């Protein structure tokens, strides 16, 4: 008989303000991506599309910065206070992925 292992996923409870800010940013990014798709569908000139793609990249980078800062201020700080040193390794690994 196969042993079933429970999967434990971490969750983050966000304040209403943080949640609304992140969702607002993602909705704007989603709209920008839909706009790029329409540009491709309507045969828009390449450089105009590239400029919009650059804007989406900047918006995603900004989203990452906000999310990372919130993560460090809350999750990481709380875990360190609670003696969970492995959180530092997790943060370092995350930063390495973000800097590729």
C-alpha cells in the first residue's frame, strides 16, 4: 500500500491594503499584456510593441520589489524572531533566482 504524504504549503495572510495594492498592480500588468497581444494581432510596428513589452517588464520588476520588501518585513523578520534560521537560506535562494 502506498503511503500518502501530506503536502504542506506556506501561506501568507496579507493586510487588506497590501492585497489591494498587489491585485491592482497585477490587473494593470494584465491589461498591458492584453494590449500587447492586440498590437501583435493588428500588425503594429515592432519597435512600438517592444516599447510596451519593456513597460510590462518594468511593471513586473516593480511588483517583485514591492512583494519582496513586504516578504522581508513580515515573513522573514517573523521567522528570524522565532528562530527559524532556514528562512534566511530560502531568502538567499529566492534572491539568486530573481537575479538571473
